[in-house]
């Protein structure tokens, strides 16, 4: 079922959590709401579920499959909601937790006891916890609990699945496993899903489309590929990965550096329209001798070699730090060591002017 | 200094957070003697005095018609006030812990009022409200209803004095548990009543029971407020504590202590029940995961 959010705003006292947000979730899609804490992503999710009520506004609306659900209370919206801290009923066994939604139905639509037992059994199998039905939540690990919470939400056959930082309370290894599992599950059941996360890696890996949020607004919507490689704003660029910012002038598509790289954004200079130029670590190269073009003289400070690429941190002459990612081949070719002098050479970078951006090659 | 010199003999090794045995022993001895003097000795006195003239006299004191009527009245008062305060306490806790509304802090303060006001004063309030010369006295009289110096007054005073007990126990626990489980229940299609009955209440059941036990003990033992409104009519408006007082004032010590021993027994039962329930509360609130990541 598709979801449409139109012109939603929400404030809590003086704090504005959402400013005029509009969004469309396609049928069967897994959409990630990505942003730092306080960006409004959880509020948006809760408004979709009905757990939170948006500010009254005649032009705002929430539609499920083209039908307005703004006036429908949570329990009639047919959404499955998965909470960050699981919110399992701890006085109930795993099986009773999963069957809860079915048992609460009015008698006319309530399945029989044996039907509920069957459905619970199937869901336990789906979440790979067969034989755990009689345990209590406190006897499960975090990852198992979150799977139970997911099964409980799926048991009522919701039209929409909403996940609020579902892996936020788990450790890195379990997160990784569950993330992959969630994506496989989604490919099996194709339930329209919205996932809130502050972990860009998680969003980019799991979602069909990513909505990047910042300061109560949507910054960009796109496929993981689009938002990562074609960010529309400096915020998206910085949030979705590491970035080096430096200052220079752009004339005829060529970068003229003003200022050595820094990883932080400087106040803009006043003279002759210098601009902040953004480059990801993999868009930079290191040379031992400056052969042609521009480069920044810097000293190698630290090396991280545990991984598929070499991550090199250099310190420019003004003290700014630059991060460069090189292929291991390139790294060994350069024979870099901490303390060695080298030049950082940009291969490409981006300049943002308002919303538009220029790609420099 | 060599390493062997630094080592302390195992017997003399003292953990950093432990006091010397002298301090520990004197503290323990002090608390024990205090407990014996102020709690254990009085309890023993109650039972020895009650049985001073043998079991027959003890039994006669309890089965005396006026004593028996005091016992029945106490049971009636408890039977009304404890369920009322259970319902009130649950409703107030549910409202305070799970919802935001205007005047919430005022409500919390009001719940504590009976703790802050002297029981005698709360008794007087009811006399001033419902006594024959009180605000509603004439109106009640016109309907032929008597509240003060009658059973309804005793019930009212007891309800007032004991109403913080359940709420006070349940509110902190409910607040600590937050509203996430209730929200989960709502998204699963449960209505408000189902959410309360199947999710909220089971989560606080031990605290509720604990509150009921305390409420019950206080309702049985309440003296001050009840004393003001009851009028001490033998066989009619006397509860157990009031009856004990009357017997004592009449120098009928064996009967006084015999009836008092019932309250003392109740106290002992309450203590045992309270300890058992406390253990369950502790167990059910230590919810933090014994995490074994899979």
C-alpha cells in the first residue's frame, strides 16, 4: 500500500520537529528516513503510524493508498510498528507476544485459538526462532527480541510496516546480520516499509530509496546511489560519508585552491568569491612529487590499513587534516609512511551554490 | 621495598570499602538492641499480657459481643475502603503516569495530602462537613442520613486516610515503565481497556498488591481520624483500635491486649506478605536483559 504525506508540520511547545514535510512512499517499497538525532525522522514515522498527531492544517494530509487516514486512530490504521527498544510485553511468553494483536481483535474477526497458534508457529519459523515460543523476552538476546517484535507486528497483517531505529540498541555485528535478514525478508513479503535510522550505512544498504532529513525538513530523496554520488546539498554530502572541505576558486571548471584542505567548514572569505569545495576521501589522490596541476603539501600522519582500502590521514601545512582513501595497490606503490611529505591532489570535487551544484572533474 | 614486603598477609587483607570489624560490630549491636527494645519487646508484651490469665480469658476477650462487633465493623470498613482505594489508586496512577494533562502536579500533591494532614484533623474535617452542625448536616438530616457517629463516617475517614497507599506504590513504577508497551498494544489494534487490562496492569501487579497490603494494614489500624468521627458507641461504631482503647481505659487489660493481639498478628502477616511481594517486585523490575547476543 502506498503512503503519501502532505504538508505535515509538527511542533512540541516551542520546538518544531517537522516543517511542512511532504513525502511519497511507493507500494512495496522499503524507504529509509535518515538523519541526525533531532532531525524529525522519528516524529514523521510516528505521525504516519498515528501515535503522534500533526499540527492542524487544512492543507496537510496523510493518505494510505489514496485514502486519508488522518482521523483514524492508531489501532485502526493497520500499521505494524517496531520500536527501538522492542517494547515487548515482558510478562508474556514469546508466543503470546506474537499472538497479542490477534487475540485483541473483536470476536467477529478474531481467529480461533488453533488458528492463532498456527499463525504464531509460522511467524516463529519466519524469524528463525522455532522452539522459542515458551520463553520470555528476558530470556532472549537483543537481536532475538527485535525479531520477536517484528513478528508481533507482522502477525496482524499490517498494510504498512514502520520501523523506528530497529537495530539502534544492538551491537555492530548483530546489526549487520539483522539488516541483511530484514532486506531478505522484505524481498519475500514486499510490505511497504518505512525505516528510521541515523546510520547512513544501514540506510544505504537496506533501503530502496533514502530520505535524508535535517532540521525538521527533507534535504533530499533518492536511491542510495543518487544520494551518495549526487548529493544536492552540503549537508547530504557530509552526512552520507566522510568529506574534505577546502577553499578555492572555480574558474572554467578548474579548481584553484586558495587554502589548504580542512575537514571543517570555514567561514567564507570575502575576497573574489572563493567557495567551499567538497571532496570525498576517494576523490583525492596522493603524489610524492607534484608533477602537474595543483596540490597541497602535507605530511602523512596516520595510516589505517585494516580493510579493503588504505585510509591515509595527512596534515596540511596550516594544521588542517585531510583524509584520503587509496586502493591498496596505489598505497604500496607510493610507499607511504607516517611523517613522509607528500601532495594531496583532487581528482574531483563539488561546489554547492544554493541548491545547485557543480561537479568538477 | 621488595615485592614480598608489600604483600599483606591474607588474613589481614581488607577490601577497600569495608570498615574495621570493631565499627561493624558496634553498628550491628546498636541496631539490634534498638530493634529489640522498640519493636520486639512491645510485641512480646502484647502477647504475654493477653495470655496472662490463660487462654480462656484471652478467648473470652475476643469473643465478647462488643469485641466481635468491633471486629466485624473493622472487616466491613476494610472491605469498603480497600477496594475503593484500589480503584482510585489505579485510576490516578494510570492518569498520572501515562498521560499529560493540566493540573497533574496538583493531583499528585493532593494524593499526598492524607500523609501530610494529621489523622485527627482529617477526622475533624468530616465532622465539620457532615456533622449535624456542619455544612451538609441539615441536608443529610432532612434525608434521614447519619454520617458522623455512624458507620458511614468511619468508612469515609478510613478511605481518606488510606487513599495514598496504592497510588503511591504504583505511580513510580508506572512512570519508570514509560508508555512504549502501551503504544505497541495500540498499534496492534488493542483498545484502551484491553491495553490497560492486558499490558499495563500485569506490569504493575506486584506493586498494586504491595499497595493493597499496606492500605489494608493501615485501614485496620487507623485510630485518630476514626476516633473523631465514630463517637465510640460500643457494639455499633467501634473498630478494633477504638475497642482496645475503651477496654484499656476500663482497666480491662487482658481483654484489651487480647483484642490488640489480633492487630499485632495482622501486622506480622502483613510483614510476611510484604516481604514476599517485595521480592516479586524486585524480580519483575530487574528487567534489564541478561544479554546473550546471538
